[in-house]
């Protein structure tokens, strides 16, 4: 029979662990049945019982369809959660599986399926059982991959992945403690054979930890390093964003510009982050650090003729660096927008049709400069390749009523969505449930 030791951690410590989520109406826990996620489940239960929490708790467990034991393991998780009075949703990854990169594929499927379930259940945050040694392995993996400061900060306690807000309360805990929590409960955790499969990089680094510990590079040291890297990265990000706001301007077509002289006066790290933020706003994805570093170096050359990077294009023009959307990445077909409805176009613009007739929306690929200037009502200096990356909205008679964020109709509002967003690229390598 399941036994939960409510005194496994002092209540003050449990309150500290779960303080970031105490005001959430509903939370979810990703539980595989392994010792780490089971320990997390038990700790959440012990905390909620003692604080008389009315918070709704959901358990999500996934059968990846990769091992015959998958269904049995999800039923085990459901049984354990059921004894605690917690509802379990069993998710299944159906369909073809990738021949290569199976762990990455499984991870992506896991967070997609959990995200869909969370949206359906009205849950705002997902808890996972990552601990201190997971963090140490992550730092070593990223160091081996030449990660920058953001990557060397390892996993953040709170981050967003595939539209899922993920909270990792156990990052500063040793796995041995979590193992004891499960052992005291009388449960026998599931042992996933992939955790000892050296075909996977994380497992190979895990095997090296004892030798590194002998040299003074313990999981505690690596986790402390990660926290300090996070702190430094946050400070650099804040300064880079401040400089971005001062130096970078945006036009109505969704393009960005910055004076090259001002950009080149910045410390290299800040200049690289400013360029990276331009890429993220234009293409909704972060460029690789090595690509951003290369671009920043190339900007100092008189022979720089432009560069395409992750769906964004960078060119020089009269002392300015211009960044805008790569045209081939934009859907060329016209889209219909019904009266009284909204649409997100190319992930960069929101178009609101409050009128009574249907509109059509497409990229400005067929427009000429005279047509643009006639609509704008003044001379336009931006390259046509920048202008053509903006949405063109036409009425039922095919008359242009909006170009980019400039609208000539009170019934059509085009809003730019290229603001700040959370960069979680550093978290993509390392998730598990």
C-alpha cells in the first residue's frame, strides 16, 4: 500500500520549493513512473495536504509506442496517482516514428501532446522532475557543443517550451534524496532501459560524472556554475534589450533598422544579442550563436553584400543595417478573412476585420514601388524586398485597404506582433519527463 511521508521535507522547505506555483488554479505533473517524477508527485501531494490546498492537480503520462511495456507503465502511473486522489490522463504518441533522433522526436511529441491536454484542461503550468545531476549533465553537454552563456546556464527553473510553461522545482536536489522519497513510499519505480543506453549522449556524460567528481567537478559545482551563468546572462539580456530599444527602429512593413556605426560601438556580446533579437522578431526563431557571431563579424567588412539567416535577410543601406523577412518563407497564397474575425499572418501580424464584408490577405510580392508610394502617400526608402514581406489587405473589389500596419479603413486594424518573447532555445536539448 502506498505510504506518503508528510515529513519527508519540512513544510517551510516544501513552501519554498513550490512558491512559484502556489497561486495557480491548476497545475500538471509529467510522470513517467521513474523515481524522479514519482518523487515529484509525492512531494507535491505532501505539500498540498499540509497547506490544505484547493489547487487542481493533473497527472499526464505518455505511452510513446516505442516499447511493449509502455501501456503497462502508464497504467502504473494512473494507479499511483489514483491512490493519491489525483486524476491521470494517459496520452499516446501514435503514427510513424523517426528513424533518427528518436529521443528528440519523442520529446517534441511529448510536449506537443501534453500542451494540447493542458489547454483542454485549463492548466497553466507543467512540473517536471529534473534534478541537480540532470542540470550537471546538461551543462557538460552544452559545453561540449560550444554553447554560449545562455546555454551554459543549463535548464531554467521556469521556461516556456512549445507553448507549455514548464516549472522544474527540483533542480537543486540530489537524485539520491528523491530515490529515498520513493523508497519510503513503498513504490518500486520504473527503470527505463534508455537511461543506460550509451547510444544517447546524456547517458555517456552521466557515466563520466564520477570521474569528474574526483577532479572536483561535482554536480554541485556544475549546478552552481549554471546558476551564475544564468545570472550573468540575465544581466546581459537586460542591457542588450535596453540598447535594442534605443538603437533599433521598426518600419510599417515589419522590417528593422539600426545605424551600423552605433551597432559597431557596442561590445561584441551586446551587438550579437541585438542582431539575435532582430532575427527572433523577424523570423520567430533564434539563430544559432555561431551564425550570429559570423554575421556580426561580416558587418565590419566593406565587402558585405547581405546575408540570409533563419528566414530573415540582412542588408546594408546608407550606413544602416536593415533586417526583414525572407520572401520565400512567406505563404504566397491569398487568405480569406471573414467579417468580424481576426487572423495571424506569417506569425508577425494580427489582422482584425470588424467590417461587414470579406477581405483577402497576401504578401506584397506583386506590388511596385509607385503603387506602394501612392498608397502610403509619400516616398518610401525601404527596399522592395522588405516591403513585399508585409501583408496586403484587399477588400471585396480587390482594392488595397491596408499595407503592413498602415490601414486606410476604419474597419481594418493591422497590429504588429514582433515584440519581445522568451528565448528558450537553450532548453531544447535537455527535456525529459
